[in-house]
C-alpha cells in the first residue's frame, strides 16, 4: 500500500489519455454487465426448472391448441401424479407497450402443480368462485398499483368475444408471491372456465399441458408414453422436461448465450489492443524515470509489480464503475428479464475479467520494464 501514491501518480501522468482509456473500459464493462446480466437472468429461469414437471405441446407448433379432453388420458398414465394446463392469452393493459403475461388456467390444478407460488387459501377459494376473477403476481401488482378488488381491463391480441370485441374485464381476487424467484411474480392468471365460455372460437381447447411425474428418473419414458397416446391422431404431441421446454422457448428468440458471447468477445478483443497500446506508450515515455527508480534501489521484480499495479488499478476501477452503472440501469430491463437486480455472479465475473485484462495487457510492458538496463535507459538507447 505504501507504493500506491507512486502508482497513482504514474497512472495520471497523462491525464487526458488515462481518462479516455478509463472511459473506454468503463463503457465496455457497462455493456458486459447489461448483456451478461440478461444472459444470466434467462439461464437462471432454465436452471430453476422443476425436474418433476413435463410440458406437452402440439407437435406442429407451440401455438397450435390441444383438446381439453386429452387431460384425462394423460392423467391416467402410470407415473403421472398430476396434470394442469394453460393457454396464451396475449394481452396488454391500456397501451400495446404494456404487455401482460396472461394465462387462462384451472385455479385448483395449476396452483397445486406450482407449490412455489404462495397464494393464501382464502384467495384461492374466492378465485374458484369468481368466474371473472384473476390472480396476479406481487411484482405486477406493484408495477401498476393493482390491489384485490380492482377491476382490470385488458385488450387481447388473439382472443375475441362473440360480439367481435377483444376487450376483457377481470376482477383481482388474489396476489401470489414466489419467494425463490421474484422474476416469476409478474404473471396474470385468468379463470379458464370463464375464458372458455366467453371466447368466440377455440372452445374446448387449451395451449399446453404441464405434467407432474412421481419419479424424475422416468421423465423420458413418461414423455414418450404421453406422445404415444396421440400418435397418428389429429393432435399429435411433443413432450419435454420443463428445462428442455424453456430452453427451446428461449432459442425461438435466438441463441442468447451465443449472441452475448460474440458481442462481448468483439468488445474485449478491441479493448485488449487499446489498453495494451496505452500501457506500452506510457512505458516508452517513462523509460528514464524507471531507470532512476532502479538506480534508487528498486529491484527488477519491484519495477515489474509497479507497472503491473498501474494497469490493475486502472482496469479494476474502470470495471467497478462500469458494473456499478450497469447495476443502476439493470432495473430498466425488469419487464424483459424478470429480475430487478444485477446478479452478483455477473459482478464477480466482471471483476475477474478486469483482473485478467490487466494481467494480459500489463504483463508485456511490465516485463520490458523489469529487463530495462539502467545505463542504456539513461543514455536514451
């Protein structure tokens, strides 16, 4: 620590150059935090998938409906513990930009299948009795200021009523929480019985089935048994584990991990040359000064550590500022990624990358400084 003032003075010898280098690294780590945070949020949803749940969709397309009558056949299969279903409602609140993740479900079946959703029993009972009732996540309630007893109008982009309108009114009768994953607290669950009766088309169908199995090790066999039930029928199915389903759903938007890696790879490849060039230029300008330090008794190893420390301080400070800016801006992506805070693992990874960047770009000039000959350096050779 006693050499920190010397490191700091060397770092700010050329203030303008240091400032712009710091700014470049800061922006790179701001981008790193936002992109890697988004990637981590998507990955977290996949990793949190329940190993006891399967998802059954139409073999043709995820958007193709399945008959409600399939439920009894699936539930009768050996190894199946419980079956629920959901459909995609596709709606927004007041403005198309205010999209709501809304799903018609059977109240009892669905919440039995998702014990991680905490909903008071009296609210669940009220929901079962209220045809226009909905249960919403606490995150959604906070976002729009909704509370139990409110009447919420939604406009569906898919489902119309017999009179041709696409406007639906619902009554909030419950608010659920998910203590393990706040990203799951933004859903809007509609009573399927009311939805099925009120829609103009598609009656008697659902979007997909969620199947809880008794033994996770039988997931593949049970999935094959479900698909075999409806083989060669008009409504063939495709059954996957919940994790596989979420992975395939995310990949429909693109390979997020590959996109993030490619962008960050290009950014840091450029940053490597920028920072390395800055440190080499700084060393060339300070050759006589480093020779004087050696003359005063600094060892070769001491000079190497001094130059390396300058690069380390620059990279870590800039990275910390960039990650702090990313953490401040990350809540703006809540509606996209479902979480509010930048994951701590991303912050830790960012600091690790900053240290690696400092070592890679700082080691060549530091090595050159260590091997500096005092006589040649003072003579300007």
